[in-house]
């Protein structure tokens, strides 16, 4: 073996077992108790949990074009330190966004040799680029992303929300490719009018911002998109769902036979609108954080198995864009990729008793399977990539800004006490992060082309 990870509590599909993991040539080669074989390297995992590495399907690393924002090197470093071994990068906010093959090639060039863990790319569905969808598919995107509300960047080259005709036509084309369309589902007519009214009245506080993006805006967009999906046969994936009622609508559609999945994010189950008021724009996102009561309903939906996966929606920016007394002007996006796995284990397993295999399904298996990365990614089994995260369940700590690997070291979780900690991360058998020694000197992450998944 190249590696043996000995004596950890290994999280499998349906159980947690004390066992050893033997790694050879980047894959899990042996599983069992007290493996009787030699290895070039061994690590003692006794007292720790070994999870499948997180598959984070919703990450914004902002390359190419935004050289002073988060990039592949720093973003993937944070992901590795957080136990994530595969991510799918969104087509925005890079300039140009990934809506053409030429832009995709620029992004791939920016990522080459600069990622600690493996990655795939989303393509974008935007007005004026319907004919680029098939070209992007052939070039290897994993799926497509569209916004039903404004992404917020007024720049001429920036990503644009879809109008209904573009959404309809795009869904038909994406269905023919047998790809998935990921949707930011908020109603632009509702959000735009409410936002304009608040700002015209000088109402620009955290509460005003939250009130301008009510749950109703999410529900209207989800219902409209589901109707289009039923008419076109397009597989859908709803990103960052923030309300239990939206989860219910999507669950009903599943029962009708619609091919649809959804994600929520750690910030919706770990933070509330009260935290937004307390922390300020560092906790601003869209949809906004909800009430404590809504958060508990979301946890119940998660326990009931209605939430397919957990993704970070890591959406970083330079710190100065978060410093504004006007919540409508501050950048909307949470830096959270490094904390996702720890938050979900701490809040979900240690605090609420959700079994680790259930969390591993949402964090790893379901996203890998939905987007064509399984059977190589997403679970610990013989023959799968050795993508692993070793977690200390009793290693509580208070997160400090200087522990963050982001380029801009702000996060709503700074100062928060975490109940557990990622101790080591392997990507295809490469030890890319260890608590004691930090990040590896190599960046072994590779592009996972959607054309061959």
C-alpha cells in the first residue's frame, strides 16, 4: 500500500465501522480490520472519524479576470483544509463568465496546476448564448447554471439572469443533452420591486434587505421552474434553497416524477436573520438568512430526507466590498467553503444526532451521483478514489481569521466555536492537508471533464 489509515471510525454507505483503509495508486484498495500489509506511510486514525471527502457542487472561485478576488489556489486550499476533495466551480463571477468555450478555456488555464483538489466546471445559461450550450457540453462542462433573479454585477461582461423565453428554450436544449440545469430561484419582478421600494424610503438595514427577498420570491420562482421542467423534461437542481416550503414544493414534484434535486447550504442551518443583524454584511447572501423558526423547519426537512445535498455556495469577495452601512450596496455572498463539513457534523451529528452516513450522503454521495462523478467519487469503497477527510469529533476550537485559507480572510464563522475539526484530507491518495503540517507542497487536483463522466 501507499497509505494505510488505521483504526478510524469509517463512514460507509449505511454504517460506521472501526477499520483500516489501504490506499494504492490513488484508490481505496483494501478495507478491513487490522490490515496485515505494509505501506509507505501510515497514519493513526484511532479516535477519529474518516468520511468520504465532501463533493461541493457550488463554489465561486472568480477566475479568470478578477485577480484580486478568490482564485483556484486559495479557494482550493480552503476546501482541502475543510475536508472537501472535489468541487464544481460556477460560471460567475469570473470575467468573462463561462458562457462560451473560449471563456471555459481561459478558466481551465487559470485552474491548471493550481488546485489542491479535483474540480469540474459549470457552464452558464444566459440570454444571447443559447447556441453555446451544446458547444460547452461537448467541451466538458458538468451541467449548466442560470439565475432567475439578477446576479447583482452591473458590468457589461457580467453574468445575466434569464428571461422566461431563454429559460424555456434553454431547458429544452439541456434536456436533449441529458444534462442538469442548476437554478438560483428567486423571482426578479418581486425582488426588484421590493428592493427599489425599500431603498427609495431610505430603509437599508439588515431587516430591510431580508424583507426585500421574502420566501414568497423563492416559492414563485421554484414553482415556475418546476412547471417548465415538467413541460420540457429538463433535469433540475435548485441551489441554496432557504425555506422548508420550497423543499415541500420540490418534494411534491419528485413524487409526480419530475427529475429534480435540491441543495441547502450550511449558513441556512447554522445562521439566522438575527446573526445577519449582529454580524453585518459579512453574513449577507441571497436568498437571505431566515428566522430561527424557519431554520428549525429546514432541519426537520433534512432529517426527513427531503434535502438531497449540502453545498457551500462559497461566494467570496475583497473585504472592502462587505464594508457598507447600506445592506443593498454590500456584496452578497458568504465565504464558507472551509467550514462546511465541520458545521454539518457539529450542528447535524453532534448537536442533533443525525447519523454520519446520512450526512455523508448529502455531503458526498448524492452530489457525486447526481453530477456524474460516481462511482469514483462520493463514498468509501474498494475501487473508488481515495478521497477522504479525517475528522476529530472532540477537537473543538474557535475559528480565527488567520486560520482561514481564503485570499480575503473574512467569514461569518470567525469567532465561532466549532465542535469538531478536519485533521487530514486526501485527494486521490495524496495527503493535501494535515492539521499539524498544513497544506501539501503539491497541488494534485485535476479537471473532471463532464464529457467523460
